[in-house]
C-alpha cells in the first residue's frame, strides 16, 4: 500500500533556481501535484506565478518571495485555477496584489469548491495539503487577451488565449529575459494533462491548445517553464503540440472505423505509453483518448 502512495504534494523552498537574472523558479522536483512556481523580481515589485496547493505550501512560497523581493511590493498571479497551482492564494491576501484574468476568476468561482472536494479524495497527502484551504478571490482582474505589469525596470506580460487546458489559462512572459511560464499548457516528459471529467468538467479545447502552443513557439522564448517538469527551450512546447495533434488524428481514425472509446483506450493507450517510455503520469493518456473520442 505505502509503496504505491505518491509523495505528499509539498513545495520544497530549497528547490529554488535562478533561471535568468531575477527570474526564479521553485522547481517541482517532478513531484505529482507540485507545480513549478515563478518569482520575477524587478526594481520596485516582484511577481509570484502560482502558489502550490494549500495554505502551508502557499506560506512557503510567500516566504521565498519576501526574501527575494527584499521589501518590494508583491503581486500574485496564477497560470490557471487548478488546485495545485492556485489553492495557496489565501496566504497572499493582504500581502500581495492578486491579479487574474477575468475568465480564470470566473472559472475559479464556478468550479473552485467542486475541485476542492474532488482533490480531497486524492489520498491523505493531498487532503493534508488542502487542510484549512480557503478560496479567495483576486483583488483585480483584467479583461481581454493580455495585460502588462511594470515591476520597475522590467515589464512582464500576462496573456490568455481562451479555452484550452482550462477556460482561463494564462501565460506569463518576461521579455527581457526570454522566459515564458506556460502553466499546464506545457508539461515536460509528463503526459499532457487533459482534465476531461464530463459531465462535471468538460472545459477543454485541444485544437485551440495546439494553436496556442504554436503561437507561443513562434515567440521564440529562450526558456520555457512548464507547469510540471523541467524548464527547457521551445521544444518543450513543440513536444506537447505534436502529442496533441498526433493523438487527435489517431483517435479520429479509430472513431471513423467504428470503435468505441473503451476499445480505443484498450488498443491505443498502451502504444502511446510505449512511445514515450520516459514520460510520467501515464494515466492522462486515457483521459486524452476519451476526450478525442467524444469530440471526433
Ligand atoms: Zn492544470
């Protein structure tokens, strides 16, 4: 029993790396349900990107951010509303200006409580991390596709692209450093996360997801920080885009041949897993196949 138990989803403040001058990442260490967390420091303010899951993780991230910011004001934003990315925001309330895009705020308001309940069933480690979680709303939202934040001597751009991995995915880019925080639009050596949970949550658009990835690749970022996995270059984005497009066409062919979703999962999922022997989280393959079966 214990040998199959995943490690607790704890942020490790010692996994801090400076990937570009003043651009820091608390690495996920490839621990399930721990995201890569960004802290971008300017001359006047520091931006935190994601909090980890639950107040204890959020507290650790806030402590690191305060240390790096050295008294400068703090701003918090999230790549998207999923619990491991944003359900530590409560400790930032009153300590940082919390800024989301409007779609993310709305999605969080609509689904936050249900996701809290769902994640609490994911085992004792996750339940412990979520202990005492309070869902807090942002202080500010922006409408439209993007906004720019001036951190003092450094500008950071927040962009959103409509329904993809979620309704309100947000990419954070630091143009002067060529860094792009992709959230769960990109996972590195991890099967792309398809949160396809119909009828409870069917907000997923893989075609747009692939389109967004192509647009982000065209920006030629030097460093891509995925939601989960190791930072790399634009190839991190390309790998996810190719996976999406390849799986979409293979599932479509099977659907056309009259196969059911169950039959496609049974025949295709083992092949897909075998083609990526070094990718983690193989359970997401089935979700992706079921998504493409339902939408073919
Ligand atoms: Zn996610």
